[in-house]
C-alpha cells in the first residue's frame, strides 16, 4: 500500500492577497492551492475541502469550484471514496519539476525592463508555432526576492494569443496570473534545459555581480493545459541566490 504525504493545516501556503491578480477569493484560493500542488509529489493525498475551507476562511463551495478547475486542468484527480490526489502530468515519465522555480517566484517580485512587440527569430517562430507574418511579445525583466536581483528573464509569447499585453498591464503583477485571469490561459507543464553561462556586462549589472561571472541558465518552453506552447523563456540566475530541485519519476 503506497504511503502518501500527509499535509497538515500549518503546512498550507498563505499567499498575500495583494500579490494575486483577480477579484474575489477565487483567484487567491486558486493561487494557494496551486502553490500547494507544486510543493507535493504525484500521488500525494490532497487536503479535503473541509480542511481547506477552514484554513482559508472560505465556503466549501468555493473550494470545490477551484479544486474542480484544477482537476479539469489535470493537476488533481478525484477518486470517489478515497479522496483527491496530486496528478502526474500525462505522458511524462521522467519529470524535471517544471515549476520548481515558480514555487520560489510565487513570493518574488519583478522589475520590468521592457515589453515590446517584435519579429521572432526563426527558432522562436518554429517553437511557438507561428505563421510567417506573426509577431511575438518580448518581455525583459529582473526577478527580485526581498529586493535583491535573483534572475534576469527574457520571455517570448505569441502576440496573436495575447493581444494588448503590455508593460502597464504587467507592472506589479505575475505574468502567469495575468495570462490566467485575462486570457484564460493556464500554465500546465514545461520543458527545461539547464546549463551554465557567463554573464555579459549588461546582465551582470542587472544581477549586481562581476562581468563574466558564471550563472545558471534555464531555457524553458511552457505548455498550457491543452498542450499548446504558450511561451518560451530564458532566465539567467544569480550564482548565489538560486537552486533547482529535480524530481525524477521511474515509470
């Protein structure tokens, strides 16, 4: 009989409401439940609606609705008579925890350098599945924790899918929160490649380190819950302020 991680009320995340996009308790609760899922492993038993309702001070109907949405997105599985379990994304046998870094960045802020609509490179066009005349939204920002630079991030998104996405709409808000609340697009899985890179003068200045310093480079392609590529990004991470945890499923 498999043993499941037991989550107690004191283990549950409690994100600051002012950092969550959207009105009402739903988006805030969904962000907390998503953060909890990201801290668990596939097959772990998820807390009951009653426990979650009491912990977050919301109606069970609100909890039920948000859990149903997460189940429809493939992040949870409800088993009658047994409970609700964290799901392994279908088709992924060896899983680099796609949102390990996002778990940390839930509590991070961002300083936007620029948001522009530009012509994609040939590689970006192929990766994002763009037509010959389609543009991309290019987001350049610095991720901060406790006011200190954590990573320089460059994100490319299909402009056709996210019309009107601009600096003003992203200022002080999380990218994935905006995509979820305003474009009904939810990040579901990601493929990451991690290498080591040397920082050029510009990125070194943004990270407040010496030019030529080594940095962890994370290239990520993110898919929505329908399997479509929703963005591609490159993050150059501060050598002393970032770590990655890897979970590998064997079978």
